[in-house]
C-alpha cells in the first residue's frame, strides 16, 4: 500500500527524521511518501501555528490523491478533521495514534512534549478523543521543537528527567513522546526506562496500515461528508 | 471603545446583517468596525471551512490593531484561539458568548444550527468550554448558511419547528441561534416563544464591552503568550 | 439602567467596598443600587452561612422590584437560583460571572478564596456550571472574610503567595479572586503579576449590563417559572 | 437508637405519612422522632422553596439535639449540607439515600418526581453526588406535591405510566420515587412492576441506622467543621 | 436475618478477622455466616487475582442459598456483578459500601490501600460507580495484603503516614480503608485522627441489613436478569 | 509474526468464523493461531458469563506462550486486564480495538450488539476506555449470540433495522458490530449502508499487528506488573 506521511511544518530535516521513523516500522510492501508543507510555520508550537499551517498542509495533501491512507505528522493533530473532509481513505494524526496505542498497553500514560504553550491544545485533543482520563499528565520540557534537531545532550537530559517524574510521580505506566521531532528517541528511551515509550509517527504509520488492511475508511456521512453544491 | 466584529467568511450581505445586529445592542459610545475576510469560503460549514477560513481571518484582524476587543462572528468560534495569540485585548467567539450568556439565564439550552455536518464541531466546542452539560441538544435545520440570506418563509418555518421541539422534547429553557446569519431573528422568535432566544453576535458584542469595561484582557502567559525568538 | 448589587451578608463595610467596585466599572448611565441583607450572617463562610443568609437576601431583593438586573455579591453564588424564581430580569452571582469571564480570557484559571471550609461549595458550583474543567485549583488562604476588611499586610502577603503558586504550579493563566471582600485588589494584583486577576463584582456588574443591553432576560419556563396557584 | 426524621415543609399529613414509612422499616429498638418545620412552604417545589424552607428546618433540628442521626425528608435534599455543619451525627437526605441504594441494586435507575420545575435541582444533586451516570432519566409527572395527599386515582395512573416508560424506554432496572409524598406507594408498585421501586424515606432511615451501627459520624474537618470564633 | 459474608480469597485468618468485624456491627438478630473460597488466590492483588478468584467465590455463594443478603468481602468488589446474576437478594461489595458511606459523611475522601498494582482497578470501580469525583486520591502503602495479618508495627506506621498525607495534602475529610485486612483498624485510627475512618466490612454489613430492612432486592431485569433457556 | 486469537467461549463454530475473519485481514506473513477455551460458557452474555469464562481463557492463553500478540475475541473484552498480567506482548480485546478504530474514522459511532443484558457491561467498558463520549448508543438486537450461528434471515433483518436507526436517529457516522459472531457481516453491511461497519476481530488483528510492528509491548510496571514473591 501507499501511505502519505505529511509533516505540516516546512522543516525538511524533521521530515527526513519522520520518514526514517515511518520506514523503520512500515510493512515491506508499504510505500512511504514523506513530504512537508511548502508554506507555513517552520515548527508548530501553540494555537497560532496550529491554525496557520493548515493551508500548506491541505495543498500538500492534494498533491497525493492516490494514497491508501494519510498520516498528519504533527503531534497537535492539526488539520486532521479538515483532511478527513477531503479524503475517504483513513486519516490519522500522530497524537491520536499514540494515545490510542498507549491506551491498549497501559492503564495510564503521561505525555512529554516541547513548549508549555502547547500543553492546553494537547489537553483539548485528549478531551475531545475521550482519552484525557487515561492521561496522567501532559508535561512540557520547554524545549522548542527545532532545538530537538540539534542533538544537544542537555535536551535529552530534560526529556529523561520528565520521564523519570512521570513514572514516579504521575504513576504513568507508559510514556507518549509528544512531538514528531522525538521520533528517533523511542527505542533507546524504552530500553532505558523499561516502559513503553511511544512515538506517534511509528504508531500512526502502523495503525494506518491496520485500518487499511481491515478494509476501513473514513466515514463520509455527517462531519466528514463530501462538500457539494447543495451545501452552499 | 472600538470593537472589531469580523466575519470570517467572504459574504458581505452576512457582514452587513452582523454589523446591524452589533450596532443595535452596542453602547452609544462604542464604535463597531464590521469587516470580513477578503479570501476564503463564502460560508463556514463544517471542519474544512473552519480550517480554511483562518488565514483570511488573521489577515483581516491584522488590519485593525487599534481596537479594544475583537469578536469573531462565526458560530463555530473558528480561529478564536489563534487570534488570542496575536492580540492582548479580549477576543470572543459568538458561539462561546451565546453559550455563556445562556448558562446564566436558564438551567438548560438547545442550539438551533444550519447543516448537520456542523453539529460535531459545535459539540466539540461545547465540550471544550465545559458547557456541554448545560446544552440539551444541538439541532440541525439542514438549511445551508447562505440560504438564510434569502428570507425564504420555509427557512423560518424549519427554525420555528426546531425551537418548538427543543422546548417540548429537550426541556430547553432557552434557545441559542447557532449561526451569525440568524442574528436578525432573535427578537421576534424570543417574543413568539416566550423564552430567551439568544443570538451570538449580540451576546458577544455586549460581553466584549463588559470585559473591556471591567478592565480585563486576554492572558498572555501560557497558551496565548506572544511568540518571540526564544520559541523557535 | 438600574442595577441592584446586593450583598447577602450584613457587613456594611463590605457593601461599601462592593458598591465602589461596582461603580468603578459601571456604564455612566447605570445607576448602582448597593444594599445588604438586614438579617443574617455577618460573613458567608461555608454551607451553613450559604443557607442561612437566604431569607435576608430574598427580603432585600423584594425591596427593589424596579431594577433591570440583579447581582448577588457573594462569591458562593448563594440564593442565585432562588432569586431567579422571583425575578425575570437577569440575575448573576459574582462567582459565576468571574468564572465565565475567566473562561474567555485564559485556557485555565485558579481561584484564591478565604477559608478552606468554603472550597467544597465553590467546587460544587464550578461543577454545576460545567466550568470545573477550566479551573486548575481552588486555593484557600485561610483568611476569614472579615479579616480582609482590616487591611492587614499579612493578609495581602498570603493572597500574593497563593497567586504565585497558582501561576507556577497550577499553570493557571488567570486568577479569580474568590471573595467580594477582595474586590479592591483586582487592579494592583493584575499589574503586579501580569496576568488577568478577575474580581467577581466587576465581572458581574459588566456582564449584567451586557445581558440587559442584549435584550436578554431570565427564562421563565422550567426551573425558574413563576410560582402560581396550579403548583400548590 | 433515636432518629430524627424531619419534614422541611409544614404539611403535617405528609409528616404523618413519612413517620409511618419510617416506622415500617426501622429497627424494633429505634425510636423515630418525626417532625416538621413550623414555618416555611407547605410543599417544596423548585429552587425557591428549597431555599426558603431552610430556616424552619434548622430551627426544627435544633429542638432535637439528642438524636443519633438525622434524616431530612425532602427529596431535594435541601439543607442537608447546612445541617451537617451543626450536627456531628450522620445526616442523610432522602434523595441521596435512595440514589445510593438504587446504585447497589441496579446498573441504571430512573426517578419519577412531581413537577417539571423540580427536575433541574434533582439533576444538580445527582451530578454533585456523582450518581448522574447511574440515572437514566429524571421524569416529571407534573403532579403537585400536595395533590399526592388526595389519593386521586388519576395521580397514581400518571406515576404508573412514567414507570412503564422508564422501564421500556430508559432501560431503567430500578425506579426511585422522587418525593416523600410517594412513600406509601413503594411496596405495591414494586410488586406490580417486578423491579425495585425505591422510596427515599425507607432508604434513608435504614441507611442512617446502618451508619450509626457502623460507628460512623459526619466528618468535622473541612466543609462541615464546627463554626467557632476564629472563623469570623 | 441471615447474612453471607464471603471472603473471595482462601486465607482463613482474614476470614476470621472479617467475621469479627461483621459481628461487631451487625444487629443482634442478624446471623453472620462468614466463609471463604475453597480454591483460588491466597490474597487478591491486582487484575489477575481479581479474575481468578471468581470461580471459588461463585462456588462458595452457591452453598448458601438461604441468606437474606450477600457481602463480598474484597475491597476490589470482585465478582459482585456476577453474584448479582445468581442472587435476587442484595449483594454488596465492601469497596462500594465504603465509598457510598463516605459520600454521605464527607465532601471528599481518600482511600488507603495495599499494593500500587491494585490502584488502577480501584480507580476503575470508583469511575463505574460515579464516585471518583468524591475521591481525592487512592493511596498505596505498598504493603502486601497478607503482611497485614502479621501485626507488624511498621505496617501500621505506613498506614498512619498515608492518612496524615491524605488529610493535609488531599484535603480528604474522611478515610476509606482499602482492604478487608484493615478492618480491625477502623476504630483506633478514627479516634486517633479525629475523622471518619471507614472500613468496608462494617459498612457493607450494615448497608446490607439496611437494604433488607427497607424491603429492597437486586433488580432482576436487564443486567442481572436470571439466565434461562431463551438466552442461549 | 504469530498471533493468538482466542475465543473465550467453547463454541468451535464461532472460533472457525473468527479464524476466517482474522486470516482474511492478517498480513501474509502473520500466522493466526485460533483457539477457544476448553471449559466455560458456550456463549458470553452478561456479567456471569464474563466472569466464569476467565479460567478457561487463562488456561488457553498459557498453552501459547510463544506468540507475538494476543487477541481476546469476545466483544466484552473479558479477561483482557488479567491476560495482560501474564503476558508482555500486546493484548487486545476485540471490543476496545473496534472502538479505537471507529474513533479515528468517525466523530460518533453506535454499537449493535446481541442481548440487552450485555449492554451495561459494554457501557462500563466504553466508560473505562474514555470512549463513551464517542459512542452515540449501544443498541441491543435481542438476538442470542448462538442464534447468529444459524444464518436465519430474520436475524440479519434485525441487525439491519438497528443500523438504520443508528444512522438516522443516533446520527452515528460509523457502526461497530458488537459480537464476534457478526464478524462475517462487516463487508456486506458496510457496502449496503455506505458507512464504516466495523468488526472487532478484523480491527483487533490488524491493530495487534500494528503494535507489534511499532515495537510496542504491554507495560510491566503498575497494574500489569509481573507477580512475584514479594507481593504475597
């Protein structure tokens, strides 16, 4: 099958990291098409970026109308509902995929994300999905998204400190990495802490494959119905 | 004071109706600046329009940086969180203003909106605001937004039928009109049914004036903090 | 318009402070009628006072049947539902008005109140209004209500310490002052902490004016219907 | 043990019915002291009566300071929190007792009450107690409380019709009778419909005896702490 | 009346302690039949034990089909729903009985239980019952259930430390002892801390007596309907 | 990979149907091991069967300790938490898998299940998972599980009638088939109604593959920690 993994920011180094994370877990016969918006914010941090990245995201999605499923590779799940209105294949945000995966592996999870300003948006998403009650805490490291690209040891130290507190204080049984830019850390942190450390890109790619394999598609009645003349 | 009432769709007849509804209730010394997006959807119906109208909305807001408060005159409250990131004056959506008003006038209200495809987005908003428990039901008339502009008697008949059911079946004690295009119906329906029939434009204009008068502004720490160099 | 701002305790120094806070924000053409119960508790602290202050409150309200709206100036919103049964004008508690205002200015707020014994009642109110999910924490200073009247510097220090913790620990983006006796602190604390510090009296007066200006009244079907012969 | 069962309205025929229902289920060695308020509304229907009956209720409670537990025999549980502030013995409302009993006998129950105006108050109580999720529906018969005293066959027919709908439509597995004035119907309706039909008076009397027997008392820290000089 | 108090683990010293706690509070004319499963886990700690103890529990219940009510004396309320399917008398878990009792004595309670692994199951129960909102926190002492049988002073010290924190940090107004093996500590801890310290065995025995005295039984329509040929 | 799909009832015709549904969607390189309990109920209908099938289920799981993931093929998700305590590979119930899948394809879904007695248990599960808010209604057809095996046209007619009502009345955008015995209907009903009709077996098999491919396992700290000597 063919899967579009679209990064809704314009930073190609992140897109490359995302593409690698996707290909590492995809089925042998899955073709990963990784791309990013051509216009919009360089990183998505908070409500303004979440809103302004959408035209670029929708434009990018329109370039790939032959795919079997679409993964929106931003942990805020920005634009996922809008993309579902223009696609009938499954459309998954990496945030929701990670939360759903965590919910089947642990009774409680915590999220480790980047800036504090992103926390309320993630909490809104968790509430909308119903999964807020499975989430012990959304923890900000106050590391800007693009700082993750630099591979600074201090950055990793902050993430590790938050995971430690999530386990001991929140009683989290699993950790969700709250940014596509952390995709490369999933395996090593999981090994180090001995708990599931869940990356949204890997989760979303595999779950998208799962929905396709199960023969499922986005519902086209109600909220995601096609737009046509009679609506206007 | 000076109030920006911005219609995030491009239909000027709606903007005019909104402007009239705003001026009908505004304080004598309030200057209403009514405008609409220059680009974007002609009406906002469902998740796709909610997402794609935002760049036009943000552009329009930037033209008016000397106002004391901003009202986003779309019942979906699209872009309100994003606008709060670029303004420090109060920013209100007409949906939320109507829900908050209704919550202080009745123990339960129902919403009468346009197309069914808009219902899930409104229900999401109600949940985010915490006010879902005060809302008995969001009812769709399946009248497209722009059809409201035509003044067809059948349109009004459908709205009236839904209000009737909201009162008798949902036990709603107040009615919220779920579209800026219904702003002109508030008074006559309220008189006819003998219950508060609440229009979001009027509610938001008066509440925005109230917040300004009380000396209150949008919080600039956390989710709505200004964007600056250190975030990137 | 004419607004009744009724303090349901019998302490006239508090009524004077409330009257000043009301007049500071009211429209030029609004007449503020500030009064207090003639009988009942000197301060309202906990469930017993909340219950016993009601006859005095209702008596006082009956003296003023020509007003355009009524503000019950006790942060517990005591008697608000009962007053709505005997009035058709808008009736607002200062607690609810502050919560609704905070909800439109910040994604999360904390409340700073007086005695610990009042916290469960405030939490009940937040749950009834649906706004508990917007409230990070209700914090008690353990300062008795009437102690606020003495202007003791230690009192202000305790309030300031709780605000500090609300911002850093609760991640509150706005502060709600949880007692009518704190009305005079709104402006200075707001300036000091750089976040919205919201007083219920100012909020309720401006919101009551807003509802009146928008042509809205208390619903008279259902819970707040007039009492008449057929009910008995 | 000695149990005060206090009817917070002034209708002695209801008090007599309540006393009989209490004595029918009480332990042989329990002394039931049944009384009612000397002043206040003749029946309690909606928020105004709920508020205004409290002084009479508190006065009556003060006459009986040697009892082992107190039952407030109004289905709205009016004044229960206030009475807990002045007593250290267990204090139970008949509404809450019936809801707790129903929760241990069925996965879902419906409430059959008197006037529609009382429904929002009962729904508030269910939410405060956490038991709203166990309650399928609160159904009004629109029979005034005192009409129940007349023994009109039409009255019983309305109650029976609502029970029928609760079972078939709400999928209620148990019925809670939502008024002290229905106490005499518990047994016959239970036999007729073959489901638990739960009266609050019987539930509260037996549960109060249970709490006393288990050696439990009202907590006197926090919300129900005794009032003393240091609070004022 | 005759009451079956069944311990679903196989440890007879716990059964003896439970029997004593039951008899200490039961009515003079109540016959307590205390028994335990003949097969199954020696203690019930976490989801595996909760599941595997059920056949032994159901076997034991079947030996006693002449009782007036059944108490399942495991704080996880394991098998309670299953037992309700085979009994028409009231069936109570000691967890739910304690939570319901606590809800009528305090606005908020905390639970002190044994191992951390049991916490998620107890939290699930509280959510199912609706009473999670009354519970400030479920606290684990990390004392294994059978360790409680040894009377080690260090064990009591840990329990006391958690109660202390529940009162000061959780603002709990009552304490629920979260294990049948703590039944003997109710009175002394209650005296020491001056708050209701609630044991599930005592609560369930007295509440079971209450339901029987009130003439109530388990509903036999819906979830707990008898199984018969037509279902298979 | 190797996947255990275990039917916790003893009806081999159902196991065969489940095996076929699993193999129809599994990856080419996935080995499906389909088995069922050797002892226990022939079908799982309500709380009693849910409890009594567990020993047989756990015994069956123990026979297959070399698998990469385990699917419990009963829509009640019975024993899933217990199985997680004895496995470190991913363990999925078919109910939860279907709910999670539906949540990513539609804003609202309804469940069509067998007997009414199963509805409360499914509603409990939805609440525990947080997904109750995405579920418009759990609808019973009142068809016994084993009746589904007979291929009676009247059976299919009842299911179709409920789907029709779910779409028109509940505004469900997707349908979840609430019994493993309906696995063969997924495709034809999906085609007929033009909405996603989701079978739990297909969903769980593909999601289990997804979790394995993403390198994820069941958390072994907290609720699902291995049992060892120190706990006893």
